[in-house]
C-alpha cells in the first residue's frame, strides 16, 4: 500500500447522506481559506451547506480544493455566503479553486453560488469535475461578473478561466470551458459581451425519465422572458437575454447575460421557486437571501 504524500495539497471534504428520512451532513473538513457552514435554517428534507472564505474572496496564491460526496437518495444544496471576490495579483500568481463531486443513485445535488467577481489585475482559474450515477441529478450554476462595475471597473482583470466536466457512469457528457483575457480580446465588443456585465450559466444533468430532471427541465424552459422566442437583433437593448438549449437527452443548458447582477436576479429567483417542489429541495433556497 502506497503511503500518502505529505506534500500533496489538502482537500476540504463534505459528505451528505440520508439519515431517518432527511439529508444530513455526516462528515466535514474545512481547509483554509475555505469554510463549510451548515446553517440548518429550514425544516425541509435537503441538506444546505454554505461555502465561505476568509475576507470574502480569494487572494493570489489561494487554492481551495473541495471534494463533495452525496449519498444515495440524498439532497444537497450548496451555496456561497456572498459574491466571491478575486483580488488583484501583485506577483503574477493566480487564485485557483477546484471542486470534485460524486453524486450517488437517486441523489440530487444543487449548486447555486453567488457571482465570481474578478477585480482589476486579478488572475483566476477554476475547475469543477462531477461524477454522477446514471440515476443522479445535478443542477449547477456558474455565474461571472465583469468586476466592481458600480465603481466603473469593467473587465479590468488580467485573466479568468473556468472548466466544467460532468461524467455519468464514467462517460463524459458535458465539457464547458471559458477563458477571458481582456488584453487579447475586446470584451465590450458586440462579438463578446457588448453592454452586458454579468453572465450566468445553468447546467442540468440527469436521467431524462427521472422525476427531478423532468421537473427542473420544465422550470428552466420557462426562464426566457415573455416574447423572447429566439435570438434575434431586437434583443440587443434588453437588460436580460436568456437562451435554453437541450445539449443532450440528459443535459439542458441555460445561458443568460444581464446588464447588471440585478438584471439576472429574476432568473435565479425563478430557479429557486422551482426547487421548492416537494420532490426536489422542498423549500426555496433563495427566498430568504434576496
């Protein structure tokens, strides 16, 4: 048996399992700068965990790693305490964040973070790798904001990249990468973000015949604003634009851009309302937050 490498980076850990009809946090380890909080602020069947960090963000050189395990039949809601600010790099190093998740049969994992906000001169890289049982369901949000826009800072970071991989029974079903370098790309052009400063993507992966997947897919398909039936030139002046695509039989992707975080808030709130159904989380995860 190979001895563990003492120099290997430490991972934060969380394990959620069904205990007497409710999902409970049965194991947890927080490694700085990440903190895992279990507020227990509702009486529903799901387990709600909040990710927080010292100082409300990540410094250059920070590299939190989280491994999440969702047991058979369990329900997990994973949120953040507030926006995750990415502070400037003064020595060329970047902040990183890595998440690895495993979701068992008939389990539901919902990941609804607040936006990542890369500040001026910051560098950031994120990976998320999720492994699903064929009967598991994952709803994951990835939200990015252009910077401290209220102070006039827009796309002033150095570089920003994310990668999401989702495997079902070991087979890759979803791979999505984003890399932004303002020095190389004019991100305010119409070919990029134009007037929009906030971008939200929702990924739904699960068994097409499953009750959770079907209920969430029905809710996500209702997200485009009334009158928006296709992407066309007249959408340019709207504060929020939403598109829904059935990428695979078991993968639904929603992409939304807004002129501000507030413009995208109705999208998030609609998702929260859909999750309140008894067969899902059993409560609105965003009802008390916003």
